[in-house]
């Protein structure tokens, strides 16, 4: 979402905040360190096989660029792109291409180069999104898109998806309610989340999404006033 806003020039500056070290390595490499060209070249030059991938993933003491490459490779070969410990590998994949099933080097490299080209508009913070919100509650000139792990109810799809899957949802709703700027938040649709939104006097609306298994799921958009969405 943040990248789209930056590409479309809907904001003069976009800040992405992420806690996960593996994901953070990618944004640090491209946005903070200017290693996008290097990363894109590595992706194009990688001769992709079970052996080369295993060797790459076993490397330790990595530079930030190498960490970014590891994350991208892991995301492409793990089922559902999951990076959390315990994630399984794709077995047969698309068209029986196995481990290389989702390895599209040209697309990845192009995408990274595109992001690199607008990195002046982007800023990345490897940190806690709740802290960031707390520090910026009074900023009327900022808008926030909040996409937390979906772990706020027992019917929570996010638990096995992320290394950092547990956050203080109650605190997040409280902070969202205090923001002077506009915000949008996404969640899975579930009764406890509706209750939390109502407790903090937030507006909510149901939208239908398709998940990775092409199954329709109801999700919630939460904001201050979603009249424009209805
Ligand atoms: C639903 S995903 C959002 C993914 C994001 N929109 C993207 O495209 O990369 C939730 C993300 O929140 C991150 N996360 C969990 N707790 C966090 C926190 N306290 N601060 C910042 N990010 C956090 C997880 O690591 C995970 O990547």
C-alpha cells in the first residue's frame, strides 16, 4: 500500500515500518542502503536450483544485501511465501516446476529497480509500528495505513504466518482512535474485532477478499469515518 502511494505520488513522503528482521533487510537494502541495483543483479544472476538455494540459505554472517537476497529467495520457495520458522517448502508448485515454481527473476528485478528509482520518496524504519503511531498521534498532515498480523481473535489466520505475530491489539485500537491524521486499518472479520472497533468509536466496513487458496474471505476495513466507502 505504501509503495503504491509513493509510485502514484499521493504523498510527498512514505514511511514503511516493519518489525521482522528478514523483511526489514529487504527494505533496508533497497530503501536505506541504495542496494537495489546490486540486489536486482544478484537475482538475475542466481542459477536457481535446490542446491544453490540451500547453499544460499545456509550462509551466516551476512551483509544487509545478502540478508535481503535470502529473504526474497525464502519468500519465493516457501509455501504461501511464509518466512516464519516452521514454514514448509513448495513441493510441486505451479505446473510441477517445484522449488522454482514462483521464481520470476526478471519480474522481481524490475520491481526492485522500480522501487529503487523512487527511494528518495521512501523511508524505512525497522521498528515497532505501535511506537511509531504513538510518536505521531498529533500529526494532522500524516495518513496511516495499518496492516497488523490478524491475531486479535481465536479465529486468527495470522499466528503461523509471521515471526512477530503477537501484538497488543487493544493498544493498537486505542492509538488509532487517538490519531489526529486519517487512517485505515485492515483486519479479518470476527466478532471480538467488531467489538474492539466499537469500543474505540471507530467505523468499520466489510470487504470480500480472495486468499492465496482463491477462497473468498470477509475482511474488515476500519477507519474514523468510512462513509466514502459505502
Ligand atoms: C499482515 S502483515 C503486513 C504486511 C505488509 N503490508 C507488507 O506488505 O509487507 C503484518 C506484518 O506486521 C509485522 N509486525 C508485527 N508486529 C509488528 C509491530 N509491532 N510493528 C511493526 N510491524 C509488525 C509482521 O512482521 C508482518 O510482516
